[in-house]
């Protein structure tokens, strides 16, 4: 089953107190923090994702950056909002996916893209999902000493022995 999540980036940033704080210092850092959260989420959920940021004051056209095979980031071009980009994008792509989740606070956009395959999610609900997903991962991978991963876990046995000898073990 092919699933896609399309996120209106600034809608989510403005609904998150921690991301808003980062945004005040650096819009780029807030964007990257959100992109990292979405990347972790979609990678473990086996879904593709697009995060769309308004950049309609820029003099160029839409820009697409591939972050991973699961995630792409879009910066809209001159005269195009994230909302208009998302509507057009969904219209073009909905036949390729079983479900498309659209994270937006724009109610009219949510109604425009409504379809049995297109499901709107509020930024607040999406942030709650990201937070609970983060907590599950934290508990699973960082809660007990034996579940922690270290660099030596990825080294060949011979290299690990050399390092242990250097440390005097």
C-alpha cells in the first residue's frame, strides 16, 4: 500500500511552540528541525513525504530538494503559496497513492482536496503524532543499556580489536 504525507511546513511550525522559538532565531533551522522530524516519522512508517514551504516572494520557480528516498522538500516559487502548490500536487499525484495525508490548518484547502484517498490532518494532531512517535522510538532504542547502539557495533572485528588494544582493554 502506497501512502504519502504532504505537510504545509509553516502551518506546522506556527502550531509548535518549540519550532516557533527556533523560527524567531533562524527560519532555516526551524525548517530543518521540522524536516528531520518528518524524515524520522516517514522512514519508520514506510511512507513517502513532501514538506512544502511558502517562498512565493522569491523571484524563481518552485524548488524541490531530495532529502532521502522517502522525503522531498518543496519551496514554492514566485506567486505560489504552499496551499496552491499542495492542491495542484494532490490533483496530479492522487492516482499514484492509496492514501494521501495532508497536514494543513487551512480548512478550505482541506475541503478542496477531500477525497476518499485524501485525508486532512490538523497540524496540532500531526505534532501530537510526531511527539508520540518520538517517545516510542526513545523508549525502544534508548531506554536500556543493552539496546544502545555504539560506533563499535559497526566496526569490523579486527578494527574493533585494534581500538580495544589502543584503549588498553
